[in-house]
């Protein structure tokens, strides 16, 4: 009995220091000023900006730019406050994770800066604010991969549905905040530079064919460097058609889908035939809306077809699940297979790989050599590509679906709403 008591006492002695160390990582409550401001903004109703209002900024005037900065300074703190409260409501043990805690601290700091910033009254004041806002956007470039790492470590403390619900909300919130911020940064640049290509985040002449070529070139280099071979891309259909859309969203979606298709094709045919010189092409079919009278809303449709062997029936229901993709990286219950190319995206991680910088020539995305920089940060091998791509596609009322023919390949169907007709869509 004495031995058992001594053993129990020794066990508590060993556990207590570890417990104290873990608890010390818990995020401290914010100062009273922060708490009060958060409560004020979180309780105030959001002011969604519809696309028709966003597109009305052209032609730009000093008054429209100052109206834009006023909206950004009102709405971004509101949305950050909502996200902060969501993080604070996570289970305590999840909140103590250093990755999650760092995101909370960064959000609080950014919220306070925006909530207390005086509204610019002149274009000169706005230019200074826009420059600082751009730095703030870049500061949060890696929020999603940081959260992903945190949830990988905390997956045992929340159910898969709870994790998916939280991440869906966090990513949707992030999409809206970045759109508002980048819209204002863009119009602030354009008012001082008449040659600036886009006065806003929506490109009225976005070319899916050009985007496919650009993303395909990047993925081709990535696949060659990683797997030693790469299939070609064949584009058919309405190759010269354009539509109004946010290029950075399409860039991210296409890159993620193409990475999956490229990797699946190389790996599937390497098993069948060691000669990689005759890999089947990835077939991209573009279908522009016919814009018939009374046919609104109209969608631009894209089909990406590969011959990469398809998805196993046991995995098909999970390909858009965060839990499935993270399980491919070593979570409990992983069978070691990694779930195939439609689970965790191993080919270089995510679309957003780079040095963290944003080129002056293109705020919303830049491909140079091995780097593709978007607003998503570096998500290397965390497998969030497909679920995030679907969220981006659905944000303005589109869709992303995958059909698998086991043993042959996959078709991905992407429908994107034409934003020049989506004035009712809210950000």
C-alpha cells in the first residue's frame, strides 16, 4: 500500500510540471479596452457589400476612394471581432495550442489597430493607410496553414464535424476580409496610377484559358521537379471567352485541381508503364454562358479531366473533408496510404508557395519560377486544397464537384458565377 501511494505521488510530481507548462501557453485575456471594443464591434450588425456596389467604384473619384476607406475601417474590424470570438470559444485545450494561440494574438493586435485608426479625410492620408493595410494583409498571409497545423495537433479534442464547421467559418471570414482589404488597396493604387490594370478585385475580362495556361505552367514545373515527369494540358471549348471574376480565386482553385490531376496521372501510369514519355494529357473543357434572355444567373463552366486512376470508393465520400486530408499526414487511423492524390496534396503543398512577398506589379497573385503567391499563405502538404477550393467556388454561388471512374480517372466540374450579373451577391 505504501509503495502504491509513493508511486502515485511520484506520478503526480512528474505530471504537475508538464501541466503547468501546458497551461502557461494558454492565451491571456485581452486588456479591458480590447475586450470592450471587441464586444462593441461583435454586437454591431455587419454591413455586407454587394458586388454591384463594389463594381460601382469605376470610374474612380476621390469621393469614392474615401467612401471605400470608411467602409473598410468599419467592416473589417467587425469581421475580425467575430473571428476572435469564434477562436475564443474553442475548447480550452485547443486554445492553448501555440499555433491557435498565435493566431488569436495576431487577430487581436490587428483588430485594435484597425478599430482605433482615425478615418482618413484626404487621399494623402488614405495612401498611408492603404500602405499599412497592405502590410497587415501580408502579416496574416499564413493564418490558414498556421491554423491547419494547430488543428492537426488538436484533432483528438474535437469531432471532425466541429473542426470542419470551425474551419469553414474561419476561411469564409478570411475570404471576405481579404476581399474588402484588397479591394480598397486596389482602388487606392488606381486613383494615383491611371495605368493600373484593375481598379478593384474583379477583372471584368478574366480569361479562364489564360489562367489555365498560367497555373498549368507552374504545376508543370512543380511536378517535373517533384516527380520527374509531367503530363501536358489540352484546352478545348470556348478558349477565347472571358467573364467577370476574381482572378486570385480562380488561380487558387485551378492550381489545386491541376496539382491533383498531374500527380495522379504520373503516379498511376508509372505503375502501369515505366516509360513516362507518353503520359495522357489533362483535358480542360471551357464552356462560356450562352446568356439567353431570362437565363440569369449565368455561369462559366470548366471541366478538368484526368486519367489518373480515380479515387477508391472507400475514400470518395471524404475527399472534401479536412479530417480526411489531415489524416493523410499521419493522424490516428491512417493506414499509411495517405489517401492518394485526392487526400493530402503532397505535390509541393498548396498553390500558395513562395517567399511571402507580394509583387508590386500584381497584388493578387504572381508566378515566378517555383513560387505562386496568393492570399492563402504556404500550406505545404496539409491537404486543405480541395475543401478550400470548394469554399472559394461556392463563395459567389458557384460549385465544385468531382466524379470518379475507379481505375481510369476523375472529372472535376467547376461552375463559377459571372460576377457582372451577380449584383445581389454579398461580401
